[in-house]
C-alpha cells in the first residue's frame, strides 16, 4: 500500500543549512582558526538553526526526519554507532597513505611514493568487497546487532595493530586491512539494524539519516586528524613533519571511536530474531498506527 505525503521543503532547507554550517566549520576550522569569526559564526548559526529545525519537524505532518522515531533507543544508538564507525573508518584511510610517505629522516617514515601508499590501501578495498556478502550471512544467522558488535571489535583490534607496528610496511598494510574488514562488516549491518527499528514507511528516511551520520563522522575525523597532525610537529630533513606521537594519537582516537561504537551497539535493545524480516510486525504496525493517528490529529 502506497503512503501519501508531501515533500518537506522547509525541513530539507533547514537540515541542509545546519549541516553545511557545521561541516564547513569543522573542515575549514584548522585553516581559518577555531576562534575566527567565520568558524564561530558558522557554529553559532548551526546552534540557532538546529532547535528551530527540530521544533518545525515535530510539528509538521510529513517531516523530512521523524524525530520521534529517531529518538527511539534502537534508532538513536544505531546512528551513534554509525557516526563513530564513520570516524574510525576515515582515520584509517587518511593516515595510512600519509604516514608511509613521510621521509625516512623522521625516524618512522618509509619514504614511499604516492603509488606505493595507494597500493597499501588496495588489500583493504578488496577485503571490503569480499566481506559484504559474508556480513549478510552473519546477520542472517546471528542478527545485525551481533554483526555490528563483531565489526567494531575487529576495528579496535586493527587499530591496536596499527599502534604497535608503525615501522613495518607489511604490518601497516595488515593493520589497515583489518580496520577495512571491520568497516565492511559494519556498513553492511547498519541498514539492517535501522530497518528492524522503524516502521516500513520510515525505512528510506531512517537509512538516509544513518548514512548521513556516517558522513558526519568522516568529516569530524578529517578535522580531528588535521588538527592533531598540525599541532604535534618537528623538523626532520629540512621540513616540518608530524611526530610519530601524532600518528599514534590518531590511532588511539580512532580506536576509541571504534570502541565507542562497540559500546553503543551492545547497549542496543534486542530486536526481532534473525530471518524474521526487516521490522517486527507488531511494533511496525503499532508505530504506523500511531503515526497515522498523529497525522489525523
């Protein structure tokens, strides 16, 4: 049965404006200065827009994002996990290529070329492609919650490998690949978790929001990595380079994000049994009925 509604133009504009303000401030803050008028102005604008947008979304009949559904623990914690997984994933991608290209004069760099640094990420990319169907099988047997918890734990282990093996190219590649494996499993499990937690009529918007949270996590990671690498530097071989401690701190932060995703996943309420469908029928029917009643009111 087809659901009827109208496109939420004001909600779309409000969400887009708030996100652009936050992400632009985060990504450009290191260059502009975190206390510059542009950075503070954008963050201030976002602080003003977010509550206004939320109040509007709660009152409109056909919201772009159903905040009542998004506030449910099963949805909220999944989105928190998605943000942290996105952060942890991007840290691996950002740091690996740069670290192996650092000159040997730094004492830890391998002086690799751009081609070699790109090839270091290739095994991880291939592993992500190969593991997507494996993640689906794990979810079908044990449920997406267990799959996401496993993925986050794998990412934590991967960053543990990265932290202790920063001088060996084969081990750097191995650590980066382990993190990529965890990412692939997580990204396959997140949509299943979202679809189990919301009514059928909300799956598109809920998955879109979950994907957005991953992107926000990646943008935040970019800003954090840039800030850390720019603040912890020393002179090596006639140039300024990040210290080894800067890279290790990035690994700790990204590993901490993966650990946070694991905690958020373990706190998720129990869902339907594996293989029973995307949404628990009784809960979906009840939620759909409430939504219809609210719209009629």
